[in-house]
């Protein structure tokens, strides 16, 4: 028998996915990359696993190998033989055993609070990996657009802080290798999808982080980026197929960023193709998701990460910019493997009509279904920021702006599965939009905690983090978390040198979202909202046995509540508890919501017992 050799001796540089499992619904197709592999024959020497077909690519350096795994195959290491001419070599490949209940894993939902952070800007837990020999960009913490040295160690060290906020899920911007010469800190220009960036840690550390997060009651969501890679990605020097990337050699054509061209029944194909095939950025080549081999590559990629690292969900970057049929197949196929997994897509547009097109079960006139369970609610985010920024009674401003946004919920197949947020890494910080006014930030947090949907809190918003210089854009807004680096003057993880305003906001955030964890009416309830009056706004979240009455008053006047107005949803309730100060509230008694504040009152019906029913 010939020996099993190192893959480099064989001329194989990469074999992806890195491993697989017995009992998967997703078929296994190995992508082999090396030197002059075209024409090779491939087989497996042991029983239980076999090669069913070998596909050649346009580049002779790739093979795509279909592999069948018997349902009763023994988990372990299997030997693949690659033969071309007189050259016969072998390599080992692991086929593992799945975790019990892996396919039925639960995911994030409206019962969760997602804490969203950028690892490079959160905390530096291991300065020894700030710079590595196999990565290009070095740490330059004083440069807003440079790498700052945050890592997965830092995230892991502060899981207690994250859970103290009431968070039950964690979304990190992409942790995979981004090896661009500059601006590599954000992770969205991937150079190797199967490798964690060594300046953040490694694959094993990422899996350890997920395990530690689970121990803290935190689900982990991976930020998936199938629309584009980075110019430094290893396949850019030798693509399997010409349409693997949308460009000719040396050519860069940027997207027009007009998502309406995709949904417009009267739009031109030229404009639509420019939207979806143009590069998202000069360092982000657009990938050809219409290529069936690339579709399968990305399907296996994220199935592999979910299975290997035990992930709880996906957030998909720039979802509509993919080939729409290709990304729909990808989404549907992942859900066939994990039927209860939640996947939220970034569909960035101001119109609910366009955003709703991308949520599954939308009654689109063209019959299209993305199969995507959740979308990010950018229209509501804009309404919240604009509505809270200005105190006005104008029909389309102030609280009316928010009311009008929520009045369009009929457009969404599932409003409860919308991701609701005040800010994130791609837009201005909420505290900047509110000019640092603590009362307005509190009002935003109240609405984030009580509106329908899945709330997402951006790191730093919990204490009103602001940009150092708004003119510097993203780099300045994506600030380092104070205390995440040794020697930081201020440490907001521990409260050292915390300002009065920061302390106040942090306590407010914790109070709201720790309560939210037990508020069934917020997780599952319906919504009735009431027309704003004098720029104050009320809504009720309710189930059969619980109602949460919310009153938002950004105006300059104190408001005495007329309980009769809310009788249609509060009938049967007499006494509630004010969530923000734990005081008893009786319907019918005088109740005043002061200017620039909010009120959240939880009412619960006592269920009748048999003893009560029988007297």
C-alpha cells in the first residue's frame, strides 16, 4: 500500500470543506486546489464513503469532487487516492460524528437581545497576536481606519459584561481572515473563508468562544458574506471559472447600489446587473453566485461553520446584491439542513415595500421567494433616529414618523422576525444622532426594548458612545470600547472613571433588557399603537394574559394619562408594575409621564384556578 502523504507533496494546496460529518442532508462536494489537477481520478479506499463524480473547472488547478457518505458510515479518517498518469498519492480526510440534535438546533428570535460588536474595536485580550508574520496590515491604534488589536480573547474575557446588559445573543462582524493592505479591521473583505484571522485568534479559539458564550446563555451569530470576497483572497490569482468573480482581469466596476432595480417591474436588466454584479467596494470583488459550484461552496462553507463551531444563526451581509436565484437556493438549502435556524439578511433600503420583498413568504408579484426568515428593519431605524431627534407635531415628523413606519407592518410577512436597531457599524452612532442628549438616548432604548421584532444593541450604545470626529466617518464611529486595552484612561467594563451620564444610561439599559428577558408580551405579543398627540406616542404589546403599555414622551410637556383611551387593550386589568421604577400603577388613578421620559407598565392577569372557579 502506498503511504499517505502530505498534501503539498501531492501538489494539493487546499481541500475544502476542511472536514465533514455522517448524517448530513447537505451533499459533500470537495473543492481541491493544487497544481495541474485536471484529468485526475479520485477514489476513497475505505468502505462507507465513495466518490460519485469528478468535475473539472476552467482552470486546470481545480477539481470539484462529489462524495457520498453512507448513513451507517463509521466516523473517522478516510483515505482519498488521487491518480493522474503514473502519479498516485493519498491524503486523509475526517468524517466526524454530529452532535446530538444538531439538525434541530434552536436559533435567535424576538425573545433575544443581540449584542453586536466589532472584535478589532472591542477588547485586546492578547497583545502578542496584534501583528502576525502571515498578515500584511500592522496595528495602528491611533489611525481610525487602522487595525487596533481587539481580538477573540478580549470578547471572551468580557462575556459577563455582555450578559449583564440583558443580551442573550452575540453577533460579531466577520472573524475570518481579511488580509487587505489597509482597512482590514472590519473583516468584510475575506481572504480565506475557512480561517479565523490570526490577529483575532484561530479556528479553535473561535469554537472555544462559542462554547463559552453558550455557558453564559449567549447564542452566537456568524456574519456571512457570500456576495464578495477581498482582493487578497487566495483564489483571485487563479479562479476556478471566469464567472467566479464579476470582472475582467484588471477591471473594477462598482455597483450602482440601487436596490430598487432588482424589485422594479419596469426596470432595465442593464441597471439591475450593474447593481448585483458591480463590486461593493474597490477591495471587494463581486462573486458570481449564479455559478452552481460557487453556490455549493458557500452552502458547505456556512454549514461547516454552523456544525463545527456549534453556531446558532447567521446574519447575511448585503443580501440583495447577490444573484437573487443563487442566494435563494443557498438560503433554502441551509434551512433544509437546519429547519429551525434563523437567518437575517441585510436589505438596506428606506422603503418597507422594498425591504419586505426579501422576507420569505412575501406575496411578490413576480413570484420570487428568498426563503430568508428575517430582514433588518432599516426603515424603522431611520424613523426612530429622525423621529426622536426633533420635537415636532408635524404629521410626518417626530413621533408621527415612527407611527407611520410601524403602520406599514402589513407589508411584512412576519414583523416579529424583523431585526430592530438604533445603530450599527455601517451608520452613524445613535448617540451622535441624538447630540448626546441622555433623555433621547433613553427613549430610543425604551423603544428598542419594547417594539415588535428582534432588538440588536450596538456595542457602546448602552452608555451613549459617540464618535470622536463625525467628519472621519466609519473609522471614528467604530471606536474602541473604553477599558478594552491595557492602559486605557477609562474602563467602562468595570466602571472606572465612568461619567454620571454613562452610569445612568448603563443602569437604564440593564434594567430594561434584564426585564425584557421575562416579558412574554414583548416576545410573542401583538401590537396596538395609538396616534401621537402633541408628539407623545403610546402602544401596547399584548397576549391573552399579559399587556405591556408603553408611553414615549419626547415633548416639553408633562402628560397626564387618560386610561379610557387604552381600554380596548387593557380591559380586565386593574393593577400593573412600572418597569423603570418598580412602582405600582393602578388603572384609573392619576398617572403622569414627565417631559422627555417614557413609561413602561406591565399588566398581568391572574389565571383562575379550579378553587376560584368553584368558589
